[in-house]
C-alpha cells in the first residue's frame, strides 16, 4: 500500500463530516467549538487536496455535491473508527486524575449532581468534571459523555446500565393557583386547570390518565422542553407541572396537588459504554454515583 497517497488531515475530514450533518459552517463551528472561518478554511483545504467540490450553496445553508454525497459515508466510517479508538484508549486509563464527562437531565444536573460532584472532588481532587445538562440522551458511543444518568434503561448492547433507584414524581402548583380552582380542590376541578407539558404530543396527558385524571387536550396550553422553564412556570402560579419529590417537596413556594394522587415512578439508571467502563476513573465515578444515589 502506498501510504504517501493517504495523507488526509483528520481535522479537515471531521470538519467536512460535521458540516454535512449540521448543514452550515456556522452550525458546524458551534458543534466543533472552533471559529466559523476555521471550518471554512478546513473545508477549502480538503477540497483543494482532493481536487473536488464537496458543498454547494442551498438557500442559507449548504448541500453536499454528488461527490460529497459519495464520500461522506466513507468519512463517517472513519469517524466511527476514531471514536472506537478513543473509547478503547479511555478504557485503558489507570489514573484517577483527569477529565470525565457526566450527563443528566436538567433537573438531576441542577439539584442532585452538584453536592455529589463537590463530594467527589473532595475525595479525588485530580478528577476534572464536565456536566452536560440535557433532556435529550447524549450518545455515549460517540463519546458525548462518559457516564449518563437516565430515567430509562438503554437498549444498545454495548452500553452497561445499573438501576440505582426509583424516584417518585408528583404534580405541583403554587397554592395561589390552586385556590383559583376552588376549595376544597377536587379531581373534577383539575379538568379546568392549566397543565404544563413537555411537547405537543399527548404522552403526558395519557400518563396522567393512569392517575385517574381525564384531561382534555385544551388543558395543556403551556409547553416547554426545558424542565427549568416548566418549574419556573409552576412557581409563578401559571399552572400545574410535574417534578420529582426531592425537588418539589423542598420548594417552599409550591405544594403537591391532591394528596391522594399516587406517585409517578421515575427510575434512575447509571449508564456507561462497555469499553469505557474498564477505565479506572470511569469505574470509580460510576460506582460513587451509584452508591450516593441509591436509597438509604
């Protein structure tokens, strides 16, 4: 094999792949964490090296040329291989010192993780912790995080999951808002209430029906994918929202809605990639989180 003919700069290939996925230089620069002109220069250098055009303008964004379409999947294969190399290398790490990335929902990352991270750093000051607060699952296979705290069990065979507990969630509202619905509050009165939803689907509404609440679609005029925004609306008296008991019961400005409503179970899983879990640092942090998040 003539290795002299295979001298691509991986940074250029990565910029090409991310730009293809994101659809513009500006979006690719945000995803890569580099300046937009740098992305443009890397793409131009790759096009010059290959002697082909990879993108063409499409409105305000970019579209792959026929040649770009033919090449992008080959580059994606290279990217997957690079991530596998990174995972295996990370899995061989023996030192506790170094970076680790944790991902969890906004609420878990805001209310449950900070004291645990402070305790972890007190024990192991050499561990550098990054927290990705996102309600969308991060891809552990592509090293978007090392450890995930999730409310569902993953189905991917290369992910290792450990259930640590079942939290309980309840409906909460500001007392001033509940008084508007009538005293004493009844289940029938809740059909006139405003509920704060996650999206425009009926998933949340169907979930509440399990609690014995029959609510029309009109009961969900407020929607936000952000748990922080939902909780702020609840505290301001805009409507009724859902929250785990650890957070909801600790908030003095709200109260549970109807004491006889059953709890909504919220499972908690610690998830890692099988290859990364062999890292001493990942293993120690995962076991620490599992221990501290377990009941009792």
